[in-house]
């Protein structure tokens, strides 16, 4: 009897626990709405929310077209052909005589020979690829007697050269040497005899590399006023002079006032001759203060 009572009591306790668990389960399951998925937390100042895309577990699959051996061989053949063509063009350009300078078309030269200009230009037998017009201009302008030069190139190797020569005005002599002098007083090597040039002899101890422009102008003016003057003398201290056929040296200095100086000179000569005086020199370099000796 006691055993049956203890079992009944145990069964009653078990049934009561089971009912409480069932009741708690039912109350919990009734409160859940929708699937049990947690929402991502938002972080302040983190920008807009971007959902995470599921990764492609299979990876990116690239499908390459099948290789066509005929197409590949045709491209190789074309490339080899282009290379052969370029090599052929280069070989032709380096060996064809028309690509080398064989002469120049020259204009403006009358005193300087064309062969000298061509040789000094640095262009003789130069390949068209290596022509430097600026260097050629510098070489040509360094030739005595050339004042200015222009060089143009027509493809492939035709060279046009136009020069401006220095015009000789006087012939400067110093012993056995002679030079031409242009209007600027520049001295450069003479090229033979040129009729009509007035000789000017260096009468001083110093070598004259440049004749002053005022001396060039004065000499030309004296020659114009006295065409019978065949030769002048020059020194850096006293300027221009000439040997008067009446037995003395006349000094005129430099500048373009030779007409005034000649008038003073002739007046002084007349006065000296009237007084029976034969001078050794007459100096009118300063026409307001002439003197004789």
C-alpha cells in the first residue's frame, strides 16, 4: 500500500513537471514572429548600409575561344614581312647615292668660288639623315669674304645655299701681304687683283687687323674728291695721309669732312708757295688748327 502511494506521488510530480515544461514551451513559441535571423547592427557615421553579397563559391569562369593555328601563322607571316620590308628600305636609304650630298645650288657668290664654299660647308658627301643646316651656315659664314649665308634642304639631299659676300672697298697692304677691306673695316684675305680698289699702306708700327670705319669713309671720300690719288697711307695715330707730288706728305686724319680739310690744305699750300716755302709735311687733321713743318 505504501509502495503504491509512493508511485502515485512520483507520477504526480512527473506529470506536473511535464505540464510546466509544456506550458513554458508553448508560451515561448507563441511570442516568436518570423524566422530567427539577427539584423546587422548599424554603426553611427559609418555611411550607408551595403548588403554583403554572397560569394561565388564556384569562382569566375572564363571561356577562351579556341586557338586557330592558321590565323596565328598568318599574323606571324605578316610581322616577318613587315620587318623584312623595313630592313630593305633602310638598306636602300643607306646605300643609294641619291641620299648623299653631291653638290650645292649656290646663289649670290661672285668673288668666292663655289668649290670653296661647298668644301668648307661640311656638307660634301654627307648622308641626308645627317645634314645640319645650322652647322653648314656657321661653316660658310666663317669663309673669308662671306658676310651672311642661308642653307635650305630639299629632300632627300638637294642643298640650296644663298650667300651675301663682303664688298671690298680698299686694298690694305703691309709689306708683301695684302687684304681686302669692306665698308665695316673688316680685313679678310684678298682673292687676286680687283681693278679700282684704292691701295692703303700700313704706315705705322702696329699690325692693322681692323681698319676704323671713319678711316674707310675718309679714304673713299678723298678718292672721290681727288681721283688722281693713287695710294693712301694710314697709321693709327695720325690717320690717313698721301704723298703730294709737289714734294711733301699731307695728313688728313679720318672722318667724312674731307672736303673741308682739302679746302684748308689747298689754301695753306698756296700761302706757302707765295712765300717761297716748301714744307716737309702739312697737317690738316684739325682743320681749324692746321700746321706745317
